[in-house]
């Protein structure tokens, strides 16, 4: 009876993790609603909540060995669906509806964001054995946030977005702050400082202060440098289980 109770409890716990992952879609909807009212700070706040969920569901799934407990449901596929909404679709909508880019370029840029991201999401070689992303990893929530916090000129913002689209197809490495072991503690420190600056900017409104902008620029330079200088060994068949285990719930 005890063993059966523990097994049932674990099943419900695993279902709860899947529900946690799925809740990111709800937060994405809240972000979309805020963006539709031009409440940009609130929209990014909801995307931030979705980002936190995306960061904690994977470790919980691995701790519960969710693939063995609920083999019918793929947490990885669920994670991809939610990520496409929160990392790609909502930011693309914000590009269309906000004044960050020239009016005539907003829809074409949003379309490029959506299409290039589908390439990344479907690319089976988008990660290296060391955990780096190969090609720009479709973190459009961050790119659009940079445009707001830095208060970029419309043309400059359009160029930045276009360059990120191009870099999706260029096999340069981009660091993942948790999966990549090299300089992990320093990278996490930079990400924490960046997060603090982002939260501060959302609280007082865009654009960011000089200090917040400096943190954003330094973080971008550091993260890009760590990625570009990283190893580029492709993931082999023997690496596949490790990379799968590192993916989201």
C-alpha cells in the first residue's frame, strides 16, 4: 500500500511539473494582453515570470525522473510550444505594435522573427555537446527588451533585429548560462546583474537609466564573447542523452 501511495504521489507530482511548464503559456497570454494595451513594462514582467518557470521546471522534471513516470507526455515538446510563444510570438507582436522600429519595417521584421525562430526550434543540431547554442537561440524577448531599455533609435533597433535573424543561420556558439560549465559562476553573476537591471527598468519605466544601460551593454558583450570563444564540438550520439537531460521539462 505504501509503495502504491508513493507511486501515485509521484505521478501527481510529475503532472504538476507539466502543469507548471504549461503555465508559461498563460503568462505569455498575460504578456500579450499587456502589450496590446501598450503596457510594455508589464508585458516584460509577465515574460520574466514565464522565464523563471522555464528555468525551474527542467530541474524538477529531472529530479522526479519524469520521463519514466509519465512516458506518454513529452515535457520537452511542451516546453518548445510554450517557449515559442513567450520567446518568439509575444516579442514579435511587440515589434509590430510598439514604436521601436520604423513603421514600414515592423511587420516584415516580426515575420522574419517568427520564420527564423522556427528554423532554430526545428534544428536538431542547434546545441553542442558542451551545451552551447549554435546560431542565435531565438531569445527575442531579450532582444526586444534591449531595444526598450537602451532606448535605441528605430533604425538601429531594426538593424539589431535583422542581424539577429541573420545570426540564426551562422554557426557561431551562444552561451547558455546554466548548461555551459566554462565560467559558469561568472556567467550566472552577470545574468543576475542583468536581471536586476531589467527589473529596475521595468519598475521605473523605459528607457533605462545610464547605470542600467551600462549593465545591459556589458552583459551583452560578455555573453557574446563567452559564446563565440566557446568550443564548437558537435553533439554526437553518445552526447544525446546528456543534452536531452539538460533540456526543459
